[in-house]
């Protein structure tokens, strides 16, 4: 309960809503960015072509098909610029079981006022160095007053909130995208933490700036038990999981 009070106190000062929000506009967002599945697609396409050629030309075509599969499987993210280029213009979607129990370190079942973290869905669109965010809140039941603990109904959508980041920074990429440090800024506040990218999934573990330590890749992988939040050990789940697709 002391930790919840500290969290709510910090959130009230920031005036935040959703997975990162603009206190001036009363809107929310999950800061974040991610990769996509182009590499996997390339492998499937090339492999399939090679396989077809194999049907006509024999062993040579079959060899070509195998090479196509290897190209898709070898997709990596080695630098911030590679990640930026890969995610630019993509759609990142978090919904259902991909929503953590404590986005930004705030339990979703707690009435934290404007910083309440109960969600139905969040979509992000990185483009040109900023991130457009659209968050659909869930429905928090049986928690009428700030500080009350109720139940977050993720399946019943509430208000829709939209706004954009002013910037984001990716640093210290390691392991071909297995971990990178991530900071995203909005008007009046920012979020910081770490993330990881695979061909079609982006994971972001974020906290409001200056509220947590042990949140960078040097402290451990995404989701590691290394975080101190408002001076206390954080044992919840703050890892946001985004599915990466082409933006239609």
C-alpha cells in the first residue's frame, strides 16, 4: 500500500493518463517503438520461390529455396539507426494478454486518478522521429475513489485518447535487438526504460522519468528483477508487448 501511495503521488504530480500521457491535454500514450516482420516475410517469399524452381530444375532450385529461408531467419537489429528505419511507418498494437498488469509500474486495478493504467488497446505509429499514440482505456470497476483497488476490465472499451511524442531515443543496442535502452519524451514529461525487438514483436518496459532505477540494459534484460520504483523493489509486470504489422 505504501508503494501504491508513492506511485499515485508521483503520477498526480505528472498529471498522466494511459501508458504515458500529456498532462496539459489530459491525453495518454505508451511511449515506444519497434521492429517488424519484413525479414521473416523475405525468407518465406524467397524460400517459396526457390522451392518452385526446384520443382522445375531439380537440385539447383531446391538449394536456392533453402538460401531464401536463411535470409529471412537472419534478420537482426544491430544499431539504433537500423531499428529506427525498420519501425518507421509501421503499426504497433498492444491488446489483450499483451497488456502488462502494471504499465509504467502502476497496477492496472488501482484508481490512480488521471494516471490510471487500465487499457483496452494501444496503437502506436512511429514516423519521422516521433510516435503517434492512440490509447483506448478499459473499464475500472469497484474502485470509485483514488487509491481504491478494483478490477480492470480490458474487454470493455472506454475513452479514446490520442497524441504524439516530441521525440524518442534508442541507445546501447545489444544482441541484435535483444536489448536496447529507450527514452521517449512528450510535452511536459518523459518515460524511460529498455526494450527488445524480434521480427514481429516489440517489448517495452517503461517507467515515468526519475521514478525508477535498474531499468536499463546494463542492469539486465527486459523484465529482469532489477527495478527499484520510488525507492522500493518492484516485483510486478511492466513489460508492454506490441505486435508489429504494416500500417494499412
